[in-house]
């Protein structure tokens, strides 16, 4: 009865006590703007359904229900009255519930990406840690980059002799990266080539940081970088293995873009620099999240230049996860201090660099966007347009935005505003006007040797606007004529780049040339009975397409797997040319009609290769023609070479492999795992 009376007195406000009237425990004061609330927590071993006690200390003012509800939801039962921890836990719970709002069809990509980022990055302890958590991580990163989807299942048979020669070449290259043996003029030229041409377009690191790191490295052991790998570097140098990695990966990128001087020497030096960079990266034991992001961007840039040494998709995807985890795609909601403005500007550049690479990859291989455009609130740095040299990056991102708009509308079909054919035609005309304006502005950067592939980008995006796509499959002869003109621009520009020995982005070159060849083949095939464009189609078949396949073979000199694209398309080119010859000679028989229907199916699969997932498509069949099998020693069957039943899998070894790929989980309770499952 005494406890009940004390409780009534406390509620009525006639008397205030420092202890709870119910359990006689000392209460915790929580200051509010309009009242003082006395909050107490029951012992943590009581049932969680017990109602929290809330007493109002100002009897003249009634506590609003919203405030009571806020306290009820914000204060959890926790041992020791740790109010701050309870509030933090509740914020996490509210964020988990708010994430469910993204699970609409329009935001499924953002929800999936955010969930993957939380499940991997947040579980991994933040702060300084090695870049490679295991050897498996490095082996996955440095797989070759992907070929076009239509030929990605094919594999070249490399001979043992070539592997032996490669091993000998690699062993000889290890000593060629010693900076003490490289003339300083060559070092200066590589730095100038990277900082003046490539860094402004792909701002992964700071220019001042690169020059400072090179200066300090040349002072340690008189620039003997081989000695650093064996003896280390003194603490007074203020250097880390990460600094060495950045310098050597910069040299690897720069030397590979100097192929116009001596192609073989440039590629040999680049491979050696890359190997040395990886050795330092494996020794980098303390890498921050921003440094990890920079590393992935640098590796992705190198993978685009040398796709046989690294997987650009893995590098860009990991960079995107870090961007989402750090929230770099969002504008800062607080006023930054003076010393934080420069750091925020640099993070902004890292985001837009990641944005450009991710958008280019998604549009090229027909992937959903990692994060939608509407989720981006970060703005372009105004200083980028002040200096013309550094404005090239911002102008390149404007093209990526156009490329993303076309990809989202015609291929992902995310934009529901363009439904009718009239609306689509109006939208296409608007995109072309913006694309023409972009090309006119991009021409100004030629004096800086920047945006060299602007005509390739212009021709490819224009061809994507007029080719059959999931959003607009039926095309007119006028549309296909536009495809002819756009693809001709692309092929001719690649020919000019090849003659100047400046075709140093083979991954994009292979994908762009393969897509252009498929578009031209399909257009020629669709117009085989259309007399007004037959002359132009014959010219495409006789000149432009063979030049395109020859360029694919040229790229194959530096990326051997690229020759598969030419081998795959050659029989279809012959079949298309034969269809025109048959019509000229009036030799259309029933057998030819049946054969042409097969070719029609092949071209459609090339236009729309997005089918079942990779592990499901292994059961699909492909019947190679006689011409295919007789061309080169390449297995053209899409069937897997080794068929392993589920009983034959070594599950223990498989589980260890999965553990290597998984992040480190610490302090995870079973209830936390259930919360993650419920949120999914």
C-alpha cells in the first residue's frame, strides 16, 4: 500500500522523489526543452514486456503523447542504465526499419546494394587493416576481365611453352622496376604523362601526393626500391608500402599508355611495374577505407588497360560498395570547417570517379545500376570547371549521365515516362541534341590530349539509340541507316587510334567493336530485301565489318582472348554476305530459307544475350558450324569442359574457400543475425 501511495503522489506531482515509487531504484534524469522526465529502467533480468516508468516533474504542463511514445521507443531495457548505448541501438533499429521503404520495385537495386554493403563492410571491423584478407581475395581480384556475354564461355587453350616463356619474362621484369636504374628523365616523363593527361580524367589520387611520394622514395636507399622489398625502409622516411604501391601502379598505367613510342617495351615495363605494385600492396598492413577505395579505382583503371591481369568488374564493384558505405554519394548535411573542405572536395572527386567507371561498366555489359540517379545528392566540384585541364573529368561524367539515361530507358526500362513511340522518338531527338552539344565541347580538350575516344563514345551511344533494344525492338530502315553511320564513325576512329598506336584501352575496345559489329550485322540482315539501302549494306559487309573484325584481332595481340570475338562473328558475316549474293543471283531455295531462319535466331541472341544466369546457362547448347571448327583451335561449345556432380564436391575445401571470401564477423550475436534475416 505504501508503494502504491508513493506512486500516486509522484504522478499527481504533489511530491517528487529521487527514487522510483515502485521499485525504489534511483531514477535517471533526461532533460527536455519543456519538461524534466524521470526515466528508470528495471533490472535487465526482468521480462522485456514490463512497461517502463515515466514521471513528469512539472505538474502544470501535461506531457504530450508523442513525447511519451518517443521515450517508450527510444529507451530500451539495458544493464547499468547505459542510456547512450540504448539510444544508439534504437537508432540502428529505426534505420533497419527505414531500409524496408526501399524495397519497392523502383528501388530494388538500391536496396540490394545497400544490404550487400551493410552485410560485408559493416561486419568487417573498420579502421586500419590489410588490403588483402587472404590469398583467395587476391586470386579473385586478378582474374581476367570479362569478354562480351555472347563469347564469355569460350576459353583459349594456352600451350605450356607460352606459360614457360611468360614465367621467364616475368622473372626478368622484376629487376627492371628498380627506380635507381631507371633514368630520371624516364621517371619524369611517366609522371608527366599520368598527371597531365590521365589523372585529370580519372582523379583517383592527389597530384601533389604522387610527386611527394616519388621524391621521398628516391631518397630511401638512393632510390633502390628492390632493397626496400628485402630490408624495408626507415621510419624516418614517413613512407608505407601503400605509398610504394601507388607510385608503381601509376607507373604501370602511364607506361602502358606510351605504346606509341615502343609498344613492346611499354607493355613489358607496365607488367613489371604492376607486379612490383602488387608485392607492396600485399605488404601494406594498415590501409584506411579511403585508401582502399583509391586502390580499387587504380586497379580498375589498370584493368581497363590490361584486362588479362585484373578483373575490372570486381574492382569497380568493391569501390562502389565502399562509396555507398561511406555515403560519398550524398551531399554533406552539416557546415564543414575550413580544414574539412579540402578533404570533402577530394572525397567528392573519388565518388564521381567511381560513378563514371561504374556507369560505363553497367552500360557496356548490360548490368543494373548499382545505385539510381535519384539517390545521388553530391554535386560536382565547382573548381573542376575553373581549369580547363581538370574540367575534362566533369565533362566525361556528363557523357556517363547521358549513357546512363539511354541504358536505363531503352535497356533497363526503368523510365516509365517514355511509353509511346512518339514520346520515345521525341526523347531520342532530345538526347541526340545533348550528345551533339557534348561532342562539340569535348573537341576543345584535344589540345590537352584528353577525351581522345570522344568519337568512339559518340558513335557508340548514337548506335545504341537506334539499334533494337528491349525498350524498342521494332526499328525502321531509317533507324538502321543511322546505325550504319554511327558504327562507321566508331570503326574509323578506332582505325585512326590503331595507326597512331594509341588503342590502349583494349577492354572497352573489344566490347565496343563487338557491339558495333553485331549492330551492323543485324542491320544488314534485316535490310537484305530492302532495295534503297542495299548498296550501303553491301559496303558495310565488304569494308566496314571486315575492318571491325581486323581491329578485334589487333586488340587480340595484347589481350589474347579478344580474338574469340572475331572468330565467333566471322561465320555470321559470311552467312550474311551469302544472303545478299543469293538474292543477286536469284538463288533463294527452301534450304536457304531454313538456313536463314537459323541465322536470324543467332543474330537475335547476339543482340539480346541477357538470358539465364551464368550457372544456369551452362546447360544451353551451341552447335558450331564447320567453318567455326576449322578456323582456329578454340572450343566453340558452350558446354562446360568438366561436369562435376554434387556428390563429388569437396565440401570442406569449398567451405574454406567461402570463408576466405567472407568478411570477418566479430561480436555478432544470434539475435543480430535474426535481425538481418528479418530485414531482408
